[in-house]
C-alpha cells in the first residue's frame, strides 16, 4: 500500500488539509509583494537637474520652463560661452543631483536615474540571484532536514532581512539585504508539504489555490503601494507579517511521507494520528503503527539510498530526460518572459497602480481555465498551450505600432496571464514527475532555472535603448522553446506520486523512455502500479 492509501485512511481531503492549505497560502500573498516590490520602491519619478543658483519648483506635477535646465539628465553650464561665442551653449551632467516630482512617489530608493538608472535593474538581478542561491541550498536542505524546518527558517530569515532592507543606509547594503531576502523566499516558495498531504485528485485544485493567492498578492501590492508611498515603510509593511507566519507555522505538520522515507517512522505515525484526529478519523488513525506503516511502504523503503545528491537528477536515463525537459520549461516560463513583463510597468503609459492591478487580475480567468484544463485535459497539453500562446502574443507585440499603446498593453496583459497560468502547470507537473527522495531537489533545480532567467531578464531589458525589438523577441521566443520541451514529458493526470527512483526508471528499458522511442506515454511506472495498490489513491 503506497502512501496515498495511508493518506486516505486518515481522512483523505479533510479539515486538516483545508486548514493547512489556508495557512500555507497566506504567506504567498506577500511573496508576490517581495518579487515585484521594486516596481514601486525603485520607480523613476519625473525629475530634472537641480541647479543650486536657481529657484526651481514643481507646479501641479509638471516641469516649468527654466533657462538653467535642459532636461532630466543634462543642464546648461552656468558660465557663458567663451569669448562671447554665439554657438551652442555647453551642457553638463547633473552634478548637484535632481529635483523630483513627489506628487506620486513620496520617496524611492536613492537617485537611481540618468546614468545610474541601470542600477535599478542591477538591484533586481541581485535579488533574483539571492532567490537562485536559496533554491540551490534550501531545496536539498529540505530533503535532508524536512519541509517544516526549512519553511520556518525561511519565514524568519525573510522577516529579518526584509526589515533590515527597510532601514538600509545605502544602495550597497540595500542590495545585500535584498539578496538575503531572496534566498529566504525560495525556502517557502519551494515547500511542497502542502502537495504531499493532498490526495491525487485534488492536487491540481490545491496548487491552483496557492496560485490564486499569489495573484491576489499582486493586486494587494498595488493597494499597499498606493496607501504607503514611502519606500521604507512599504518595505517594512510587507516584511513584518512574516514574524506572524513564523509563530503559527509551529502548528503545521511535517510531511509524513518524507518522515517515513527518511527513517523516522515513529514521528510519521504520530503525525498521521494527529491528522486523523483533526479529520475525525481517530479510530482509523489508532490502527496505524510503525510496523504496519513500514510494511505497507516496504517497496518505497526498499528503493531508498542512505542519501541523495544532485547527481541523482542526471544519473539515470528517465530522471535525466525529465530533468532536462523541465529545466527548459522552468527557464522559458519564469525566466525571461514572466519577470521581463511584470517588472516593466512604467513603460505602459498608464498609472502604475492600475496596470499592477490589471496584471494581477488577468491571472484569475487564466488560472481558472488552466485549472479545469489540468483536471480534464491533462498536464502536458495544458502547459504546452499556455506557453505557446504566451510566446505568440509577446512576439506579435513587436509588430504593433507604438502609437497603439492600448493594443500593446492588452497583448502584454494576455501574455502575462498565460505565463502565470503556466506556472500552475509546471509546479504541479514537477512535483508529480519526480519521486519523493529527490522531489524537493528537482523542484529546487527547476526553480533555479527560473531564477537564472529572472536574473538575466532585467539585464536584457537594458538592451532596449540600443535594440528596441530585442527584449520582446527574447521574451517571446523563450516560452515557445519551453512549449516544445514540454511535449517530450509524460502525462501524469490522475497518477499517484512516485516514491522511488527505481519506480520511475522501471517505466523504460535500455533504449530510453518509451515516450521517446514509440511516441507513447507510459506513466505511472508499471512495476508498482498494480490495481491493488493504486486504486485507493487514484479514483477515476
């Protein structure tokens, strides 16, 4: 009897699963705030060169005429041209700083304008580098020390580092704290304690709920940024709640599946009995003992090694094939495209708060459609369609004249919605394709590829000053390539989670994965997917 049947014995989808889903979804609201925060904290307000010898002010938020200034980044030299020349008046950079229109942004991070403007993109890349490092470290640590421990540590670290960021005295310290905060974000972003407690038929809906929480968080960010315009107070507002999340995370249950497969069956029994009590299945829970739990999961335990490393992702042919395909999908979906669009709100020519709300709201219909598609059509087709259509509309935007700003904005919004929907697909798909011992490591490396793209996306955006067509072309091609890679993955609709590497490898022979050699998909692996063991965890 695999773990899915044990889960059904203690209540399947009961009160415990519902409560844990809610408690784990709330922090995701502010996960979106941290990812997209620089849209507001590092926004570029209207500005012009400061001229100490002139009395210059803003009138109704507009730049009044002045002979002392030339524009946002240059000013006329104060001294007259030599020898009374009537030639062009010499100019110079803004050596004395800038005057800002504070009617929209009360304060943003330092003077990141003109020649320093690229530091905005660099700060976001550094943050995403922190998310990358966190994905590399915390994914493996979660498999070793447990999902709950890493989740709690991530809450603590993000709360502390986010608070420190709010009080950063300079740009360098700001980047350091943001880097550390990004590391922490990977910890609870990667946690799949939620998915491992959910019966197979409800996994797609559960992942959709967490996706909706992230979507709602994007809309919440617009409201918070409007209500708290000063960047330091805004940073503090989205960081302090993580201390509250840390306090209630003590109640969360560790993954019983992970406990059993890590040789901690005694703790697993206690956790399962606690879940049974919460689900009003106390008598069924009392029937679970260490001996029968180990006996029921002997096939999974027999396939375990003493330890697993990153090399297990490429050591065997089927897992290696899955790893490479998923890496491309994660890179294409969340690499260039998602953050390339989501971090460029000021270029749409409308209120930054309004466009943030629109970008968030479009996720709701997109994720509703993809949730239905995941449950009835399948994971692979849903992912391919979402990625391909996202790339298609982004590329189409290249050929829309800049004068048609509404059309360009609408296409970008559609593309962003498709990319958001694809995240629901790829997150769920990844957890279902990798077996339990390396599931968190595999998910961590998928996230790693996404973060690599997240690091590069702001840097690609810098190229639009020289090649305006290049960023949207890259953002559009990447999802199309990812859609092609997704076509080589097996379908996992209504399949139980695989528990061992051997179980996955048993689905192919020496020639490689069957879906490559014959064009057919074989999943789950036949060696352990007998009718007697799979029916209880995968109802029709």
